[in-house]
C-alpha cells in the first residue's frame, strides 16, 4: 500500500497566454497608477517573475510581487486562476495542494 500523496497538476502557461496576461496587467494593474484603465480591482503590480521551462517553452511558475501561481495545486489552468485573480474573483493564489492517491 503506497501512502505517497498524489500531486494535483494543471496546465502551465503558454507564451500566448503569458502575453495576454501581460497586456491585461499593463492596461489595468500597473503599480503607481500608471495603467490607463485602473479600477477598484487594480492589483498595483510592480514586479513579475516568470519561470520558464525551456524543454517545452512554457511558464510553470509566476509571481506577481508577493502572490505566486504555479501549475501545481489545482485542476484549473494557471491562466484561468490568474485571470480570475486579476478580475477580483479570487482573493489570493493557492499554494501547492497534495491529495491522497486513490486506492
């Protein structure tokens, strides 16, 4: 009997999804009031740190200041979770979640 937990993984970001997110941030969420469409949901993002896997050319982890997203911990894609966070539908990103393996 193997008690090793099963890691929940979702889709990492493609280059196209990353570019869409960067455009949304540029227009709506830049630090210092620089965004042209700033609203009450503005995240005031100053620093973005993506981690790219050069084997498949996808972003497997990204931080927006102190909020972190990666491909682990959810069945929803990173893109969907990031867009929900940027739109104010989700307050924070989740950490890595581990589920017991099905017997």
